[in-house]
C-alpha cells in the first residue's frame, strides 16, 4: 500500500 | 534507497557524531540546547515504534537504533554526567518546548495519513522534528558567539533534511504512487527555519570569521 512504502525512510 | 536519501542519512549521522565529539572531547555542552535534544528523543521514539514489528533492512534497523541510542546518550550526558551538566547554560535554554510537543501532537490528530496509533505518532514525530531545532536556534541567538563544533552540528542537522527534500523530489518523479506530502511539507518548513542560520554560516565561512548571529 502507499503508506507502507513511504515508511522505509528514517 | 537513492543517493540523496543516503547523503541525508550520512549528514544526519555526521551531525550526531560532531555533537558527541564536542561533548566528549571538550567535556562541555555549552551552547547546546538540552530542550532540543529532549525533543529529538521524543521524535525518534515516536517515529520508530515499528522498530521491532516491521523489518525493512539491516541498514534501517541499525540506523534507528543509532539515532535512538545517541539521542538518549546526549540527554543523559547533559543531565547526569557530573562534568558536562555543569557547563549547561540553563539560563539561556528557556524556550517553552512543551508547547512544541503539544502543538505537534494536536496537529497530528488533525493531519495524518490514517487515523491509527502508529500513523498518528509517525505524523507527530514528523511535525515535532520540524520545530525541534527552535530551542537550539533561539539559544544560539542568545549566546551570540557560536563555537565551531556547535555551528557545524547545526549546519549538518539542517543540511540533512535539505537532502531529504531532494530525495522526495527524486522519488516523486521515479515512483508512480509516491505520496509523502506530510513529510515533504514539514521538511520544507524544517529546512526554512535554518535559512537565516545557513546565511550567517556562509558569511562567516566566506569571511573566514567566527560565526556571529545577530542578537
């Protein structure tokens, strides 16, 4: 999902 | 991972190394705002709630541990270390940072991606990080003369989020459904707070003079 991939940042 | 984000993470790491170096090498935290450091502990704890639940990569997990560990170590040092805490300029560090915590949390309750515990705390950490530097910038204005390591610390801290903005621009153009408007807008505000500091930092570097911030 969109929100999952953006949480790969610190 | 792209070069901008990696450069951002490394610049962030350098800023923390410079601060740790200043405190351990000079056994002094003069000019450093304890309130800003406390806000960073809250930022990292609120943002990395998924530390033990979502494994993204070794790099991601290691960096999260380093950021949480170093920010806690700095606050511990400034509060408990006998020699260091004596050099803390308590009377210059007067920003009421509790309002920053409250304001960021209220904003996170209003503006978030999904109304879930983790997303609210993630948005809270993003907003809080944008304003966390304010006590430190106010303290620098008050203390007038800024020692080199403190100036470098703030410079790298400001530069890291500027790299992240380039990273978001890059991802926006290379990833179809990349949407990170909360972090982008907040990152722009965060970097804007450093604008005048960057200006005076550049002037002092050009004139090879000591960094002087106008009172």
